[in-house]
C-alpha cells in the first residue's frame, strides 16, 4: 500500500529513527519506524527526513504497536517528493500554541496537524449527513445563482458588483430562488455560500459563510418546517457522534446526542423570561447577541441545550415571512443551540397580493422583485423553509470559541487572503 503525506515529527536516535507522517485520509499520523539493524540502507536514507518533507512510502503495519500517537509501519521503501525551502512558520504537531491570526494565515500548513484536520473532517461529515438526510426525505439538491439583481435580507449587507452594464450583487441567501422553485419542485435544498457585507467583527459572524438552505411546499404551517429542521440537526449531530469517534476524541469533545422534538418557546415568552432576569428587549426588536446568550443559559438550566424561538414579530423579520392573523407576529422562528442562533426560517407569504403589500410595508420597491413576484402567479402552494449556518453548527458542536476556527479560508472584515 502506498501512502503519501508530510513529516510532522522526526526523532532520530543512534539505532532507531521514528518519523510521523500526516496525510491521505487517516486521522492519526502514520508512525514510520526505521531500525538500523533491520534495514541499514533505508535507515541511512531516513536520516534526511525532516519536518515538512513531502513523501510517499510503501510498507506494512508493524506486528507490534507501541506508539500511542498513530499506527506504526515497517517501511519497505519511500520516495521524497519535496523538501521545505524554509523552516515551517508554525508547529504542525500543535505543541507550540498558535495565535488565531497565525492559525488562519497558515491553515494550509496547520492542516497537517491531525487535530486541526479533525475539525474539517467533521465539517465534511456534517455536510455528508445533511445530504444523506435530505436526499432520503425527498429533497432535491439545487444550485441557484450567486450573482443576483436583488437581495432578500436587507440592502445594507449586499456586496455590489458590476455585471457588464448592470448593477448586481453577491447573493446573501438563496431565499428568493428557493421560493421561486416552490412553483415546481415541492422540496429543495442547497448547500451554498452567503455573502454578507456586515461590518461586524465578532466571534460569530463571517462575510462569506455557508448555509444549508431548505424549502418545502404544501405545508400547513411553520411546524412542518420546524420538524424537518429538528430531524435534520439531530441526524447530523448523531451521525457525527457515530462516524467521527476518533476525531471527536482527538478534539477532546464529548458531543451530546440531540433528539427531536426540540423545546419551543415563543418570542414573547423569551422576552418575558429575559425581563425576569433584568434584560429588557425594546418592544418589537430582535434579541441582541447578549440576550441570546443569556437565554441560552436560562434554557440550559431548564435542561434545553437546543430550542426554537417562534412567532417573531413582523418588525424584526424579512418581508417574505407570513404574518399571523394578529398582524404583528409572523411564522418566523430561530433555532438556538448553546445560546447561539444556528438557523432562521418559517412560513412564507405565498399569496401574491399580500406579498406585494408586505414589500411596500417594508419600504421595498415591488419593481425590483418582479422576477420573484411573477412566480407567485401560477399556483404557488403554501411553503416554508430555513437557512442553517454550517460554521455556527460546527462551532457549537465542537465548542470552538471563534467562528473563524470552523472555516479553512476566512473572509471577514479584514481578511481577503489567503
Ligand atoms: P439568516 O439571515 O438568519 O436567515 O441566516 C441563516 C443562518 O445563517 C447563518 N448566518 C451566518 N453565519 C455566519 N456569519 C454570518 N454573517 C451569517 N449570516 C447568517 C446563521 C443564521 O441563523 N433567508 C433566511 C433563511 C430562511 O428563512 O430560509 C436567512 O438567510 O446561522
């Protein structure tokens, strides 16, 4: 078997050389043991193996396994493909702590560290599980444009760009397109980037993040959508618990299972609960990050690490959420996990006239949404959906303190490279 990777540690003694190689698909390093007596020629060749060397080797697993760090191999032969020109700027076995800034800059090298790599193997597992669950439940994976003429989440957070002689934007959300598709495919999903020109510098925002976006038609109300979301999140978390045991162990994470149904509280109840703790939310305003965090603590005390906040007031939502009969509340919900919003969603307004009215009420020009509105004229069923933040889910599953730890190449207020 031929295995390729990079040397992350090389210990050279008089009679034994032990080289750890990280690469290929294994989570833990391959531990290559060269013995002077057993293989004198290879031993001599192995003297040149230093941290950073790129190589491929052929060998067999040792009969005796002594290393706790990885699986030991007896090497038959190896070939060096590249050597570093300079000493590595970061420690790829993770002994020397690295500042987040450096970690982001040199992530492509730090991914040689099996612990760092474990985060991104789990990230891939999250998406693999999401696809499995959604495919098995009749959702069709679609792709919608990322260069768009209008946004759904507010003009202030759109990145403008020139599209020949037209004005265009980077897509904040597939919202308008996934809704349009409700005119022909009753269940769709998209795994997609969101581009948001938010000038924040927080531990929970990125300017380019990823979402798992779902839309489903022929619903009775938002409960149908919440069921899909709670089943999806439970499937993802339980899948990672089952398949990524080794990676979770390396990261020192005890990931608790979650099972539907999740607790539901209304926005009004959440505001009341916060008020009893001395936190005032001005009428009709969204929960602040601090309020969201406090609510997370209060819900945790009641035994709920994951819960829905439902019936958000219309004053806090996008134009496309369906208003309840009282006119002030909507079918919008958030899903919060350990005090952080993971997803938003809800029932949409599918009635053409009401949708035009909603756009106007939100101060938007229906003319700008013509392409979207037209789709509501030909038999649009009641529908709803949600957007689930991939980095936020990963961040909370793995107890990462900053969202930047959950994406390989970071786009934030000051980072445009690498
Ligand atoms: P919303 O704007 O709440 O809803 O986004 C959905 C989820 O995406 C994640 N998210 C972000 N993560 C990191 N950085 C950001 N700047 C960022 N913005 C959003 C969050 C959030 O809960 N169209 C609706 C969804 C829908 O109703 O279907 C929407 O985009 O986890």
